[in-house]
């Protein structure tokens, strides 16, 4: 099957409810949707970092932005009723492994009970046709093997974050089977599991690219916690493109696509942490910068993590458009433009346009 580019004609005028729009991935997705003419309502807490992609690229110029807490079931119910969405894209989450060790209760409250509040609101909204719930590649029971996990592999989670995402997968499956599976149901739920994303506008703590750039800016050594750990790296636009393709398939074709889906890079782009750090340094500032191993005792992290996305390739026509070297170049270019004082809304939209053009080739 040929690669399917996201259809602007499909998204034009669609009412979309997007949770997590103030975050890194949510900010990019907001701009993608608005660029195609979708009517977007965002629901999220304030931006989690300063600076943030949300503040710099201002996706809220062309969407309705609701700043509220996903754990507030009444607030999410009101917002869904008022928006009357046709499509729900759920990205809001407590998304950091180390934060889940520091505050496991908050992690489960957001990632589990927040999802339940959203799904209950969706049950009362007859307008909704498609729901895509974004979980994580870490939802699998990690066995540290070197081949990619498939959608039917066992779920699990060594840490609270990973476990909470496995719980989210089980919750989505239960609500799908219990409440959205009747013959008359016109609402279809799918889950999406993506790899480690990189791209401009990410300033989260304990993520590799922001940590590297902060160290470079501060003239400090770059500390790597797990330098030989392998991760499925991809530019943020890759899985977002997949989520939109999946939502369109759910809307048009229904139950055949109401399942779990992996969106991961090609096998050759699953690289060790140290390799990615060294390549990003070359793109960003190729002078001598020290890499040091952080030997302090840390919470457990998987050594090998890779996704098998053959199902998305075969049935959705999705495949990555930018290899890892290209993704690193675009990431470095974004932060360089920010440092030079460019209009980051315009710059981010130009990168989205370049990706969209490549996706149609």
C-alpha cells in the first residue's frame, strides 16, 4: 500500500477535542489540525515548562483553549458537551518515568482516572465518531529483548508510569467492549503506542534532547544515565501523522480499526542513547563537549525498547518519512532558530509544511 498523507479535505471543518494541547506533542498536533482547518477545542493544564512550545508557537490563536484539570470529571464533561466533537484525540498525561517514582498517586490519577473521566464524558456525547487514546511504547511487559514489540504482546510496567499506560490500554479495551460495541454504536476507540519522540519545543526534565541542550547552553558536561540503552527515536511529527491517519480510518471505516496500534521508526533508527547524544552535538555545536556517565543510583529503566509497526504500515499505509538523521537536523534547526529570535510559530508551521510535502511524495 502506498503511504497515505493526512487528508486536509477530511479534517477541514471537523470538530476535534484534543486533550494535552499545551504540551510538547499536543502543541505540534494543535498546529497541524488548525493548519488543515479543523475546529479544535483543547483541554489541558497550563504549559508544563517555561519556555514552552505552546507559548512560543501560540496554537491557541486558532482554537478554543480550555485550561483545566483532566482529573476534574465535571470540567471535562462540560467541555465535551459544549464542544460536541466528532473526533477525540487524547494526549494529556503525566508522561515522565522518574516523576512517576516521585509521585505515583498523581501519575495514576491523571493517566488512569483522567482517562476514565474522559471516556465517561464521551459516552454521553452522541456526536463522537472516533476516539484515539495515546498511551506509550512503555506499556509492554519489557523483557529486554532486541526485537520489536507487537500489539498483541503482553502489557506490563516495571515503574508506575509504564504500568499506568498499560492500565490505560486495558481501560480503553474494557470501555470499547462494554459501552461502544453495541450494534448501534457509532463511536469507535483505538489506542496508539509511539516511540521516543524528538523535535523542537521540548523542555521537559529528564528527556534526552532537552537535557543535552541545557548542558550545552550552560557549558557543562552532558550526563548520560543509561548510555547503551536502545530506544525507538522518531521526530514528533511521525506519530502525530499516524494518530491522524488512524482517527480518519476510525471515522470512515469504524470497527475494523478499533484496536491498538504501534507507530515506531524503522529498525535502523532504534539507536543507543550515547549515539543520539553524539549526533545531536554534531548538529548543534560541533566543538568539544564532554559526555559523562551518571553513575548515581537511578530508578529502573529498560535497556532495549523497540516497536514493530508493521501493522500500521500494512493496514493504515503509514510509514516514517524522516529518518533519524533528518529528524535530528530538523530538531537542531528548530532550537537554533529559537536562539536566534525567529518567529517560532512561523518556523514550526514551515517544518509541518515540509513534513506534509515529504509525506505526499
